[in-house]
C-alpha cells in the first residue's frame, strides 16, 4: 500500500484521512504535468550544482519527462492513500528508479512544490483563456464588418432610443473584450517569478541555485521571499478569477441582447436549429438554451470567484492547510471560463440577422434627437429645438432624416489591436514550449 510522504509508522484515523485528503486525488490530476516540469527543473538544478550525482539527476529528468507525457495523456492516477500529485509522482519515480527516485525531494517541500506547479499551470491557462477571448473578438469583428450598415434600434432603459447598426453593436463588444485582453500582460508579469526553492516557506536547508531553477522553467526572476511564496497562494488565483469574471461580464450583456433579439416579439435574429433545443410537450418550440446557460455561466463564475475570495481571506501568514481548498474553485473558474468563451466564439458566426425586422423596428421617433441636434447646430437653442421636435412627434408632422449614424466603428484599429494581442500570446506560448523542450533535453 502506498504511503503518504509524511508517514512515520504512526496510527492514522481513516475518517480524518479522508476528510483532509478531500478531492485532491482527482483535482491534482490537472497539476500532475506541471508538477513533473517543476520537479525536472529541481532535479536538473541539483545535478548541475553537484547536490546530486549528475547521472542520477539526468535519470530523474528522463523519468519525469515520461511521467509528464503520461499525465498529459491521462494515464496516471493518484491513489487515495497517496493524497496528492506530489506523492504519486515521487512514488512513480521510486518505482522506476529505485533509491534515485527517493532523492527528488532534497531541498524542497510540498509547499513550494505545489506553489510551483500552480504557477506553471496559471501561466499556461491564462494563455489558453486569452486565445479564446481573442477568438470572441475575431468573431465580433467579423460580424461588425459583415453587418456594419444593417439597421438596429439602440436601446436605453430597454426602450427604443436612437438608430444604431449591428456593426456598432458587435464592435462595442469587440472593444470591450479587447480592453479585457489588455490586462493579460499584467497578469503574466505578476506570475513571472519562480517560487521553487522556498521549501516549507522559510528557505531551503541547503544552498540551492534558485535563479537557475527559475531560468529552467522560463521565469524571468525568482520570487525572493519564501514567506511571500506561501502568502501568495490565493492572491494570484483571485487576480485571475477577477479577470475571467470581468470578461464574462462583458459577454453577459451581449448574451442578454441576443436572447431578447431572438424572441418572436423582437425577431431581429434567428438561431440556427442546431443551436436550439426543443420542448418535451410543445412541438413548435426552438429554445435558446445555449444563451440562457451561457448567461447563467457568467453568474456562476462570479459565485465561484466569491467562494475563492472567502476561502483565501482571513488567514494568517505562511502556509496553512486551508490553501488546499483554493484549488477546486480556481480550476473550475478556468475550465468554465474557457468553455464560455469557446461557445460564444462558435455561436456568433451562426447567427442569422433578420434585416427586414431590424429595419422595421427603426421607427421615425428614433431620429428625434438627431433632428433636434440639426436644428440646434443651425442656430436654434437646443431646448427650443427639443420642444419643436417633440411637438412634431405629437402632431404627426415629424419627418426623419434616416441617414446612418455618425458613430465610427474603427474596425481597422480593432483588427490591429487583436493582431498585437494574438502575437503577444503566441510569443509567450512559444517560449513555454521552447523552455520545456530544453529542460527535458538534458535527459537525452
């Protein structure tokens, strides 16, 4: 039977054990590939500095390369008695390399081990999320180009207000999401410091080359304070959660609009049959479940972010076991946020704009503000112009000027911003891949 890394041949209450282990044997499967990377960097640093014989260090890196690949393919499991991915990984190394596998823990703790694995996971996942946010921006810009002159009423207070276009609607959400993407480099920067070597939170008992470990993992610098390494658990998770929920909030308004515009009462868009579901009792129904669930997903993400904030708040400094419970809601935020962006980017190109209905809804009173402004620009005070147009609307003599709105879409600027964001994301992704290949090449 596998043992916990801290086992000392003392009795263990099984109910207590199940309670403390919780969902980690399942949750930590997502961390396993990143734990293998962090462990490989640690082993290689130990070998390069002479703290481990080089041959053993190379053997560890080679075994970890294989284990990482198996973890990515879902071929590794974590037994309940192993508690977490760190124990499972060390057991796997020992099974394959004997006593050499037992040497991997020299100079580190599970505390800095999990902090490193999480940091590597965060760095990768925010790039994945960024890629799908960019896909949403691209889909919105395509819609704006395709329908830039298609009429659409503009609403305030959910009442028709002024003339607008589908191009203006789509470009607005593209710009909002692009603003969210501007936060991505700042998130990367705060993650770009390596926690490995902090040990239990007070530094290692032997002289480690923490800067070398950082370089091997593609970090630009070391997270110097070992106490801050532990204090930062939850801090970065909350920052990423805030970014995801903010972007989801931008999409939530678009999703709400589409749900309304697809009703029979509005009739501005039609969802393809493949994007709707039916009723078990009403044969005529084509329900927009995807929009309703996407809208609910935005609120769900805010709830998960709130749970994470509650769990992370009110703790003393350094490591506390409470931090174990941060992982599940955080990983759920990442997965559900990415799914939301994927679905929206997939849905948008399939929308069928009902142009006659949109044009018919742009009734003449929507041009009242434009006419009042035209009269005021000609010399009349705006208040007098306002009253004149109001009287014309009342007595039926108002004649609108139905020229398109003056608001510019700036689609070229939006496309340029998207290209720059995409290039930045792909550059970081290439760096991670290159660094990982170089790390494990040492074993060949």
